[in-house]
C-alpha cells in the first residue's frame, strides 16, 4: 500500500493509524521493523510527514501480540458462511489498542468463532471491515472470509454500502433537512478530535429531522463520505452537537456517551450478490431518554 501525504505536520505513527486500519501501536512496530518507509527510506515514528511524502506500508507484516478470546454476549443480527451483521452496544471498543486487549468486540468474536477474515492487521482486527466509535451503537459488518472482506472493503471505499444513523442533537434545529459539505482534519489543539478546516479531507453529511423537542432534535443522518468522527464533528460545527458527546459537546455527560446509533444498513452480499438490509432498534438508554423529552 502507498499513501501520498495531503495533510502534513503529523507524526508518522499517528498518520498511519489515521489513514489505515492499523493501530498506532502496531504502526510504531512496523516503522521500527522497516515495514513502513517514507519516500523509500527508513524513518522514525516521530518524523512529521510532509506534503507529497509517499508512505509505503507492507501489509503482509504480522503482529505477534496475542489477542485472547473472551466470552461475551454478542447481538448477532445475521450470519452466514461469509459474514455477520452485529448490533454493537454503546461502550464496546471494536478492536484492541491503546492498552485494551481484553474487552473489545474482536475478543468476543474470537471466542464465538474461528472463522474470521485475516487480511491486513490480522491478529489485532480479524473480521473487522469497518469501525464504529466506542460509544456509537448499532450495526456493523464482520467478514468471515478473506474474499468477503476484500469485496466488502471495496464496497465501503466506493460508497456501495448504504448506512443511516439516528442521533439526538442538543438544540432545536431550524430546518427540516440540511446538507453539510465541510472538509475535516485533525484538530491541531486536541489530537483526539477532528474539526472542520481548510485543507481537510472532503466530508459530506445529509441530515433529516425525525422529531423536534423543546430543547433537542432527533435526526437521521446519511454519510456521503466516511471520515473519522464525521457526524460528531459536523454536528458540533453547525452548532447542534450530539447529546451527551464527551468530546464534541461542552455540556456534562454520562458514561453512556454520545446518542448516536447506526440504525440501518443495506449492501450487496459479496458472494451471493443478493441485496441485504437490516435495521436495529435504538438502545434502551436512548429510548428511555427520548421518553423524558417534551
């Protein structure tokens, strides 16, 4: 894999983790072992990438870290020989990283089945085609074979997978619909945040109001691009942050995290070529809070 740098002044290990499915820890190991090169040369993980740098990543690298199976209750919406559709609860991290190697969706998947794709970062992220933030709930696709993984990954890349999210926003949104077309990049003041900025990557979000309350708005969101934290950053940017978001909302929040749910997914099965669609109800915490609003 080769990536041309468009957004400079980021550490090499951070840049790789942002642009790929590899964790930052794994990226650091790959840099040290020369499985990641900058303009064809070995580099340090602290190197700050420059515009037009060409980053080469050897995707055949195998990480030796053991990720153990852990028994957990998985909400499997659909399963066949090639893939699974999982309804992920809020609070569950998708894959190991940042010191958490025991309590992630991947640990649960490894306990449930040995049949998971092993492409890319195969030890750390078996089966993982795409991600949801820790506190974002809802539907996710998991690949059980490499063939299914490769096709699904290409479908996501080329926007052939349709996903719809439901979110509760703080504030009463004035319109019925909206289209947010604002580029997103890493916030220079806070690395854990993304923000709208000139020179960022294109990001487009469609919004439709479901219901308005006295101080909140329930909305449906459809992404035309899939940037990190896109919905959360876009909603904060337009002045209607997601309720209870610990990163993008300045108000007090609970442990449940942002009220953002991946409710609907539609895609073509990578092997059978049949169109599949699934819908997941809002988490009970989300539903219960809506009942308190007027």
